[in-house]
C-alpha cells in the first residue's frame, strides 16, 4: 500500500491498507463533535472505543445501523488532548488518531 496517510484494517488473519479516501475523520482537531465517513465500507453493528494515549478507554459508542455512511460522535466530555478511535464491525478493526482541542 503506497499512500501518504493510511489506516490498517485487520480481517481475521488478513490486513487491508486503507487510504484517507476510504475512512475520513473530521474535523481533526475537533472541539466538540467528530464525524466519521466510512464511504460505505462498514456494515452492520459498530462499536467505537475512544482511548487516551495511556490506553485507557474514555468512551464507548455502539451503533446498530446497517451500512452507515456517516457517524457523529459527541466528544464534549473529553478534555483537550490526543486520542485514538478504535472502530470494530465484527470482522474488521480500524484505529484512527484524533485531537480534541
């Protein structure tokens, strides 16, 4: 995979490299709300965990939509800092960094 920014998805024992054009997180940095655009890549129920840089889970979100294109996360309870999104849809796992300002 030869892209400037990439995200890794693990499918059981396989790994797929995704470019920025497949999964978008914006605005990044964010003050309050974070939008995720999956571009039709994710289907079924989704669990999203927000980790701080020490690995502590700060928030858990669960969505039960079939084939969501956009999701909005309310992050107003988080203090300013760097975080990691962990997105799982059963078969795939994506990790994406973001900043709360």
